[in-house]
C-alpha cells in the first residue's frame, strides 16, 4: 500500500561534532523513508549559518562538494514529502532566517491545525511570508516574542501552536528539540561520544554509531549547549493527553527503530499473530507484500504454523521515474516493482499479509498478478483496521472519498480486490500489540480526533480545544 | 557478498513490435541485476539503426526523449558491468557498425577465451579497433567472412569463437540469438502476441507480459524474421559438453527466473535444505543476509524447523555513491545498507545464511554488527562451496589472491569472519539441487575448467582445446 | 576596463500581454550587460504568482520548459550581479511574498544607503529576514504600512528609503515602476500595442519592437493597470536635486540606448572628440579597446583626422570560465579575449581609446601585448576623469585602495601602464558631452556625493540627509 | 552572412610539452570559429592514448576535471561543425584506434572527394565502419598498408586520398601534420620553446605564445619527434597545382591570422578598397555588418573618404539557443544579435559592407531593421563575387538552389534584399587583393573546380582526376 500514503518528515540534528554536516547527511539517509521529495541541511560554524537544500533524495541533493561547503560543529537536517502545490524548493526545510536575536534555523515534522489563523493574525500585524510551510509561522512567532530570555520566547511560541509538531531549532548558541504535548510524532535523544544527537527515529542513531539515550518527552523542549542538554516544560501547568500516532508502528517507522517505548518490529510481529488469531484460514503459504507486510506475515506464520515464504522478487533498481510503453502493458507498474515467483505460487493457497489498504487499486493489481502466476486461493490479511478518516496531524492520506474503506463495505472491498477472503485486524486487537494502548491516536481508523477541528476549511480547518478523542 | 562479484551482462531483443524500444527498455530494467554500470539500446526502423548508450543504470541512461528518438519495430539492448580500464562509454554495447552487407548491431554476454589471439590475427590482416570489447572482434570476423549467405558467414564466425557467449545480433532483416555450444550463459525465447523476444532470463518476459517459449539451445543460432524463428546448428558435427554456470543459480539470476531448465528459487530452497542436512546446529532463529540469502535461509529453516526471521532492515535508498564522513565510522558502509534489528537479535543464537563468501571482508563486518546488536551465537551457512578459482567465462571475481577460500583454511576463515561455526555446502550436495548435475560448470569451486587455458596471459590466457573439465 | 567594475542591475516589466514571460525573457536578454550573475522572472496569471530564478546568464537560467511554466499576462524580471557573500540563489530577485494584501513581487536596481538602519528597526519590531537584499526591507516596510490605500502605503514606503533605487513591483492588480527622487538609475516606459512596458534602458524596448514613450521621472511612481499608466509623486513636497549616474553614459548603458534624455552613443562620440581636443597627439592610427572604447575612439579619430582601425580580434567564444594552463602563459587572460593583429600594428604609432581605468592591471597587460605585436608608440586616452572614489548608489567598484587613480599620480599611472603618453578627459570636458551637465552625479570622480554618508560602516554606511553633492 | 555557411574544422597539435592537454585546449579555443558543434582532444602519455570528446563549444566540452584526466606530453585536438545526419558524438574527432602497429589518433580538416569509393573498396575487403567521417577511411587505409616503415605506409595512404585534407596524426612516437598537394586548407608550424606546434591558423600560436615558424607546404608530411620536425614529400613525382581556398580570406580565417602567405586582415582591407574603386557611391557613413564586414568596411571608408562608423550594437551574450516568443516578433532573430543605433542612423545615407551573401534572408532582415531605424539610403557592398556553386572541399554551403546568386539576377537580388544599390566585387578585383592570385581555388564563385567531379552522387560524388580548374 506504500504508494498511496505520503510519508511524514524526518528530522536529524547534532551538536558539538567537527563532522556535523556529514553525520547529519548520514542521519537523513537513514530517515529517507520519512520524506523522499526534498532534503536540506543547515550548519553553524560559529559565525555563519550555511545551508544546502534541494529537491530529490538525500543522495541526489548532497555530494562531496555541497557537504564540504557546510562547515561547523552543529547542524540540523530535514527530509520531506511535498504536498500538492508546495513541492517547490522554496518550501524545503530547514528554514533559515536572521532576526533581532541573530540567525536561526528550524525544521518541522507534523502539521499545525491552527496554521491558517496564526498566519492571518501575523499578516494582520505586518508579516510577510515567502513560503507556505508551518516553519515560517513558527519563526515569525518567535521573532515577535519579547520576553527577557530566548527560552521564554520559545516557550511562549510553542504554546501558541496547536497540532502535531516535532521541531528542531539551530541557533548561534544551541541545538533545540521540541515535541508537542500530545507527542504525535517521535523524537529521540542520542549521544555520540561528547556530541548530542536529536533524531526522528533510533535507526538514525544506529547508523552513525550513537547511543540511544531516551525519547524527548511530549511537551518537552530539550536545549543542547556545550554544557549538555537541559529541559524546559512549557506545558507543565496544562498537561495534555498522549496521542502517539499508531500509524508510525503500522507503516511509517523503520522496523529497526524504537519509538513510543516499543520496538517497531516487535509490534508488527504481534499484529501478525493477533491477525492469525482473529482471521485464521487453511492455506499452504504465508507471504508478505514485500517490506510493508514482512513482520506481520512472520507473526501470522508463527501463530498459524503455515510456512512463511517470499513469493515476489523485488526489483531493487526501480526508481521514482518509470517510462510507460506506448501500448499499455497490464499492471506493468505493479509488476515492475514486484514480480511473483510462478514456480513457487502455482497451485498454492496463499495468505498475503500487508500493513494497510488505502485506495485499494495497487492491492487489486498485485492480487491479479498472483492469480496469473497460478495461485489457487488468495486470503488477504491487513495489520490495521479499515482506514476511513483523514489525518490532520501530518500524514497525507488521499481524500476521504478515495479511501476505499470509507466508500465500500467489507464484502465489497473483498470483491473489488478479488481475494477469496479478506480480514482486517480489529481496533481492539491492534491496540493489544502495544503496552500502553491508551496513549495512541487512532483517528484515521476510529474517527476520534485528539484535537478536534473547527470550521476554517480543509487543511487548516482545526482549532485547538479540549480533545474529545484523547483517551489518556 | 554481492558487492565483491561483478555481475555478468544482460541481453534483451525483440522483433516485430511497434513499441520495440520501450519494451527493450523494460526488458533491460528487469535485467539490471546483470549489469549496473552501462546500458545501451539499438533499434532498426527499416532504414537506419538508431542507438542510445550511456553509463549508469537503465533508469539513468534512458528517458522519454531518448526512447522517443529510437523508432523501429526491432531492437536489441544490453546492460553491462565495466571491467577495470574499460569502463568508458566507448566500450558500452550494443556495438553498431556498417560493413559490406549493411548495418549490424551486436550485444554479448560472456567472455571469449581466444579474444587475444583473434585480435592479433585481425590486426595482422589490417583491422583497426576502436574498443576493447569482444563484440568488436566478432563483427570483424563477420565482416571478413565471404560465404554465399549471411547465415553461413554467421556460422563460420561463431565457429572461430572459444569461450562463453550468449549473443544478440540486430541486422536490417533479422533478430538473431546465439548461445555457445557449452551453454555457459542463459538465453531464452519468448513470444508477445505476434512479436518474438530473446532475453537472458525469463523475468524479462514476465515483465512485459510475454510467454516463455523455450531456452535457446547451447550451440543454437535462432534467426527471427517476419516468418518467425528458425534454427541453425553450426556445431552439429562437433558436439560440446554442457557447461551451464552454476553460479547463475547460486547468485546471478533472479529468483523468479527459470534458466537451465530449473526454477532459480526452487534450486536455492533446495540448497538451503541440503545445507541444513550437511551442517545442522542448535539455534533460535534462521535469517538470511537480505536478498542474497533469502531462499537458502527459507530452505534451511524448513529443513531444520528453526524459525525464520528477517533480522536486518534494508535501506532501499542506498545508491551507488555514498559519502563517507571525514572521521571514519566503524563498518558504516555495511550498516548503511542493512541495519540489524536489535530488539529481535539480542540474546539470540542465529543461523545466518548467505550465498557465498568471496573476499570475506563484508561478511566479517556484517557479523560484527550482529554481535554488537547482541547476538549470543552466530552460525554462518553458505549455499555454495568455497570459491577458490578464477572464472574465464564472464564472471569478474577478484583475483585468486583476494579469494579468501584460496588463501585460508576453513577454520581460519571462521576465525577471520568471527562466527561460532561456519558451514559451506559440499560440491556434491550443491549439485543435488539440480536435476542434471553433470551439465554444469563448477570451475570456480572445483578448478575443473570445461575449456582449459593456454599461456597467453591473464584475461586472454585461454585457448580452445579439448575440455578436461567437461563432464557431460 | 570592463572586468574591474561590477555592473548595476537590469529591470524589465510588462503588463497586459498574453506572452508576458517570453517578452520579459527577451527584455532581460537585452539587459544582460547590467547583471551577468543571476536572473529571475515572476508572472501573475490572475490567481497565482509564478517564479523562476537561477544563477547564471539569462540564456542559462531559462529554457522552453521554465518559460512555459510561467503563465500570465503581467510579469517582471531582473538581472543582477552578485556582491561578495551574497551570490547565492536566495538573494536573487525578483523577491515574491504574500502578506495581508495578497501576493507581491519586487525587483530593485540601485543601493539603499539607509538599509542597515531600516533593517535594525524592522528586526526590533519582530521582522525576520531570509535574504540580504534591499528588496526584502522594502517589502517589510510595505507590509507594515497601514494606510487606507495601497498607493498611500507605497508612497509611505518609498519615503522611508534613502539612496538609489529604480524599482519594479508586480501585484495582483498592477505593474508599478518607481524611481528615487534623485534619478540615479534609469527607468523608461514603453508601449507594445496595448501592453505597457517598463525597462532599465530603451534597448530592451527595441528588441521586442515596443515604442519608447518617455522616461519615468525621478521621484515618480507609475502604476499600470488595465486602465493604462497613472502617476503618483510622493516627493512633490520635498523636491530633490537630480543626480543621474554619469557612469551609465561612460560605461554601463548600451550605446544603442537612450537614457537621461541623451543617446548614449552620441555622448560617447562627443567624449572622444573632446578627448582629442584636450589631448592631441601625432600618431598613425586610432583604435579602441574593443567595445568599451568604440565610440570614443571614433570621435577621437574624426576630431583628430587620424585613421580609425580595429587593431584586435575579439574571441567571441570566451565564456566566463576559462581554464589556465599549469605553466603560466604570460598575459594569457588578456590575449584570449583580444588578440592584437600584428600585421596591422607593427611599426605604428597608436592612439588607444578606452572608457576608464580602474585597477590598471588589465590595461597594462593589453598595452604590453600591443608592444609585443610591434607598436612603435602607444598613446592612451581615457573618456572619463580618474576614478578615485567609491560609489554608494549601486556600482560595485573595487575598494578605494585598489583604484589606481587614488593611489598614484598621473605620471606614475602612465609609467605603470607602460604607455608613451596618457590623457584623461577633464571633469568639465566630460560634462560638456551632455546637454544638462548639472543633473549628474559625478561622485566617483569628484568625491562630491549627492547623498552624503553617516557613520554606520561599510556598505550600509550612509544616512539620508541634505545632499551637499547635489548641484541641480 | 555568417549564419548561412557552416565553418570548416580546426586542428591543433603539440609535441613535447608537459602541459600538452591544456595548451591544446587553448589552441582549440582560438580555433573555435572553425567549428562550433563538437570538440575533442587526445593525449599520449608514453603508454596510453587518453581521449575526451563532446558536443558543444570548447568551453562546454572541457573543464578542469576532463583536462586533468588527459596526461601526456603530446596531444592533438579538433573542433568541428556537424553536417546533417552526422552530428552525433560518435562522429566527433580525433578518432583513436589500435591496430597492428599500436595506437593512433587522427583529426581531419577538409573533405575527401573519393570517400565513397574508398569506403566501398574497404568494405569489400572486410572492413567495418563505426562512423561516417573521412578519418575512419584514412585509418583503415593506414592499417592495411604493409610497407617496411610507418612513413612509407603514411605516404601510400595519402596518395590514395583525393580532395582537401589537412591532417594531424598522433602516434605512440610522433606528431604528424599533412596537407593535401593542392593546399586547400591551411596548416602552420610553430615553436614554443622546445615544443613543436601544428595548427590551422597562426592565431592559435599567438594565444599560447608560440612563434610562427612556417606554413606546412601543400603535399608535405611533417613528422615531429624528439629530434624535431622532418619532412616527407609523397607527391614530389606528381606535383599538383595550388588551390588555396580564397573563402578562408573572405570569411573563415580569423583576421589576426596569417595564412597562404598573407595577413588575412590586410587582404580584407584591400578587398574593401577595391570594392570602393569598383562600386563608388555618394553617402554619409560607411558601416560594416559587425565582425564579418569590419575590415572591408574600413578599407572602403579609407578609399572612399566616407566616414566609418559602428552602426549596430552587438549583444555579446547571444548564445546558440534562443527562445522565440509565441507571438512572432518581426525580425527578432536578427535584432537580438545586432541592434541598429537609431540616433546614429536616422536620416543617413549608408554604405553597408559585408563579406558575402549566401541565402540573402539574413541580409534582407538586417536591411529592414536599418530602414526602420530611419536610414535614408542603403548601399550594400559585398567583398566577394556572387556565390553560385557548391564546394566539395570542406565548406558546407547550402544547396545550389538555396544560393541566392544562383537563382536570381543581380537586380533581382537588389530588390529582394531591399537596398538602393548593390555592388559585388569582381572575381578579378578580388584576386588583386593577394600577391599570388593563380594559387587559389575560386570554385564557389567561378564554377571552375581544381578537382572535378565524377558521378557518384552528392557529397561523395567526386573522383580524383586531372584538375581542369587548376590554374597554378
């Protein structure tokens, strides 16, 4: 299903390392799955902020020359996907500005639900905007704050924000990480010898050989200086419920990461086992949709005792551009990525496990290619409940109309996709896979929003108020 | 181990399709694993040969504009790796020339062992050479042949060649496929409605929706014209032993392909089962080195009843260029591609399955990263025997000195790599995985060469004579 | 001398033409001489501003695809040189922002002398800055203005600016041109059928076939809407002296342009005639330093009756990058551009005419190459007085220390350059070449600044106050 | 007129200089006017030939990295234009091959008139061709020669060639220059300290500071080794008439070059003086079509006493690609390059001097733009006779049908172009401008071909036989 949902963004920052730019580049490399369409990196060398940003993959945006031109011992970086209409370079992050207190850079993962009203308010006060990203709003708020200290300005600024935000700031003095009080998006703190690292996921720490220290707490601001990290809690007087994004476990995060206190791989294995318990079937082989269904399929196989196999060959060379022949080849796009292994599939009853169904069209095409390879029966198992609702906290699902589970009943979906049986895990079953089920946002499945929305319209439609969807 | 062995080349040709260039592009796409460093495509439009070649992946070499500039109903294409000193564009294939009989293009997979002497002979007769690839020799031989018909010229030409060659020719009238009499490299014939296709592997047929007709026989020339394919057998009076490259099964070919009468995936599963029988061990988990060990690991798991898992996360974005940080990060290169999943591995006794060990350094680094992730014991199992000998038939192994199995005893290799136990499959056990074991070349393991070598020196060191290594 | 002085910027805007982007591209093409290092273009299509900017020449920055992606019936464009430290893309113009009143783009030719204090003031009020160009200051001022109408905002904004500015604004409703009250930089109004054009020089009107209507007056704001242009005079109560930049006549402007009420070519011819009267000499040939001295040399020749010739061949292919050989070739850089024609020069007494001497090193090298070609005597004539003072109004001379006329006496300069005689035109003589000599700024020669400077430091060192250097 | 005639090619070679590649790059730079569409450079470092070739200008094809990868103390280079159908990279020169005697590179300026028959002959003997350039034929002839020495092979090879050829060869031992016995194309020998240089024109010697030694004689082979140059005269027993290309003087060669024993600039001045004598007129100003008419206009002005001026401004930034607006602007293409200076031209009677008229369309457009600028009368003077015939010796004129002087009478041409009077120099008058008029080829004007043609068809239509057009 991984072509239908746009990813979240990836953040990486480091303080106090002579090779800051290259380590940030590596960190972004390992967070590439969180945003494939643009990447950016800012360093500070004691005098000047140095920036390089570009459209494309991390490996396309940076080379020896661009990294060489990013001196300094502290850095932050960002990978992003581009929502419609804002895919241009000018919207890529980190955003760097100068203001009364010097230079500052910011990178954001998430989505502010009061962006529209904040922007109108700022424009009314004479602000000009050069981008359409939330980061620029945040910087305007910071620049207009007039407290005695920068930390007070920062606390005042984040208290104005509603929605999902994990943020990194790079200033002339410090590296700062910050998570919204609900904790929608992950952010972790790590240590590499005497340097400190902030990253979206622990897999970025692993790559550079950094030690995982702890997660940044929801509502916490971590300020890293040469004295090490210290914490500010701007929301300590108004505690918010936890609302970790369960979709990070199901799909976004890398299986080798630890987020929200869990191993992503272990959660996925448990989802597969639970699926086997909820939707058992008599079959010959269990196989994943490659990568997205891997661990849930392993879990299903172990619980059901049906042998696990890898039934499709992945073409590792498939890039983002792919030229179609003039005469359409049926399901070419699906086949070019994963080719079913006929010799393995022919005459077999298969359990196919995937993480989710969004539009359903890709899944339908994959099922068809398995039928053509000779599968006798196909039983599809999905490791999350039917996805029916939009996300306002940083995930770019298709519109509700395009969500198949919103338009069709279960039996209709089964027919559309063309499988013999179809089983989604239940919401309750899914939550059993984590140790603190009441600390999660499940809005895209349950429709219960931790921060419900007002009436501003579309993406900027939500206002901050008491969250009915907040269970913990 | 897949970084240590240079791949073979990939061939694709089609006759009689209005979308010949795009289908060839797709075919090359699915054969990318056979050669990542250059790609080329030639079409014939009834009047002119059109060529586009470039360094890089198929997706980098071609775009809408370049494909648009390749009109015609017949085409051949080539993907290649670059051997040292000849990585420049001028050596990329197909090679296109004009001669007395018109225009002709040729693409070659394999290696001629009498290239050196043929070239000297041709130069002595006044030939000039613009490249260093075998294809140019073949074209000179063809141009100097003076038989009554082109087919006789062709037969005369291939009878002069010694070594491994699967060839595609595109002329102004026909598409021609040809395999050396030993059948070292694969070549298959397929059909797409009224068009005929020749390709290195069946996976290329799958992608474009073509039907697999049969393999081109060793020693057969298939000439495709508008009347369909017909066969010529230039070696019918001097039959040669079969010498299919077993390394294609072990490593080169895609698991979803069928070659040498076998499903590659099924052969690999059987190799894994045999490995489990030859080298059993008490352990908690069986896991592959991702991709290269997948099916052997599945076979090992099924035979041994030890649960299968995926213990490393693959970074799908790793490109061919990767920038190292100034300060070296230990084993970074290994970790950037596959990151061990700590939560899964910690405290476990692992069976790691891979297809081969060439230099041993990459394997050593992977083992180290698994140890750091907390593995309690690591048992390495290899689905081919120790690789000790050079290949003269189209595979670019490191020099014999760099082959670890040539330099060290088994116990020394185990210590070097740092595993608790190490087990290679036996040559006999390996050959049990195929139905006709006496039709294979096993020279890189056994040192028994089907076409033994003379004394010309290095790559061009072999001359054709009776093959002691030929068992079938 | 044209390598030593950085050019000013070029502006072009059009309102009400369906081919606005392409005509602006052409306009910029003809204004390329005013800024070679970056170019940008903004269009408005009734809904959205579309922008494309890049580093390099106009022909490098734009292509069919980029122009195609710039729809709309109104547009403004900019060519610029890059001052030190700000050569990056982010500083290229036009600058486009959204604010309370919608979208707006601005492009600037000139230099504000109160930029530093305005920026400090704005930052103190909470503004953030993403660039270091004056245009961003201007937009902040505009966004913070709170008058009843946009035109009042505009008038208030420009009244805050001190220094040299010709400005173009593109809004959702209008195209606006504006010149500072001293009129330092040119700006002309033209008409192409029903469309209106604003440009730095008339040569841009010629290229697109537009008719020259009139110059925008110093201190005038021209607002073009569908009703045609109308004028605002925000300085009508505080008239300023005229201070046209004479260096535009001497060097910057194209000879086929008309600016400040004069034909540039005719002014240069008159400068040459005056030079001949002030510094006559007995010689065989008069020749220009190609292009920069052309018309002054023609004038000198006509007045002196010494035959005119073209004594150097220009290499038209010399680009901006030029690779030096490892072993230095004497004066290569000079010779690669203009090669003396030995057969013409040998044994001749030459009068060489150029527009100015800045550092003197290029002139010295040219003289040497003429000596080597066999010139018997070389008499250098310069069509402006010795350049001794910095410019704060938009021309980027080298620092005062590097200005040869500031460091050396006339006789010393003559010796340094290696000529037999050296003659600069006098300031009085130069001013005779124009009809209204008292409307010009001559600060770089006379040191008399129309807007004298305060003490803020370097580029931002000037504050607005009564101008002692203002003669008209 | 310079857009209608494709240039010849440029050659440069150097022997015995540690900076051979960079000096060759510089030499090509100064010969860019002889071929703008591709450039190539080959060096020999004592072991290996190193090659870099590309489409585009010298400055586009080479950069620091590519030059750095061209080590060695000897080198040859080539600039070329691309004739239709062969503009691809594979046809760019120098061509490098290996053959029985080692590696050899060749670069060619000119056109063989027996290319077709030589190629057929070679193909009949089994040769294959990878390009369509004459150089490949020459290399095949050389490789098939079987004399005792390389020099005999070389002599035998060039004796087989008919037509125009200045050639450079680079071998593992020597640098070789060679001119056909008629001497159609120039080739000069120079010296830079202890190194020897061969180049198409002396301007290339000037740039690198080399001394002009002498021209290579028609029919001479100069072999440069470490012992210095020595000469071979393969045609000494069959002397051919001289047939220097007069068009080199009129248009091709750079005015600062010396070729065929004359200063190009001086020849052009004399052509202008002769024109004034043959076609006097009463006028106010003489002006050239910039660059192409410069020296003839100066000569005309001096002879006629009518003042010389520069009436158009050249846009120095005009590149080879230029984007047209959707709505056609009249004569834009003409105006973008040269803009008439209205203030100068208005009300004047002009003598316009140009080197030639080929199709006439560009000239017509220029005349029109001068009329629009207000010229009262326009008298066109052309410094060569009407161009009526094709060239078979290396110049790519339009087809005879497109040559305006072939289709129309003088008065018709005058009307078509729109001038008040039109005067071409006479053939006799033109030849007076050189000291040895009977050593020139005037075929394109007179139709008298030094090497007349047989019947093979178009470009390859000529066979070598006694030359009726050979006057000297």
